[in-house]
C-alpha cells in the first residue's frame, strides 16, 4: 500500500513501508526552502513529485509560510503554476 507521510521537514512516499519518494524543506523564519525532491526510477512519470510539491505548498499555507523553491524540480513547478505565485518568495 502506498502512503504519503510527513516526517520532520519532509514528506515521504512509502510503498509497503519502503521509502520510494521524498521532498525536503528547511524552515527559515517565515519561509520554507524546498531543497530536495526525489522519486525512485520505477515511479517516475506518475506525477508523484508534483504531488509532493503540492503537499509542501499546502503545509506552508496552513502555517502562513512562504516558499523558496531551491531545488530545480520545485522551481520548475513554481514557474508553471499560477496558483503558487502568492506563496513564492523570490
């Protein structure tokens, strides 16, 4: 069974208990810095990384934080999505 859980400053996708994808962020004052996104090769192309970015965005909004997308994947998502512009700290 696949599930996404928050662990510290990351969201991790577990498949039968094994970590298969993750996104990590570093809190810094009123900001979360997304610094790493990883999806196992077997699961790439299934929008899992996109969903992980959405999770961090939702978490940041709930906690009144802005986001600096430092990792290249997160930055690409922020450039593509109008709905992230309000939370993007440039």
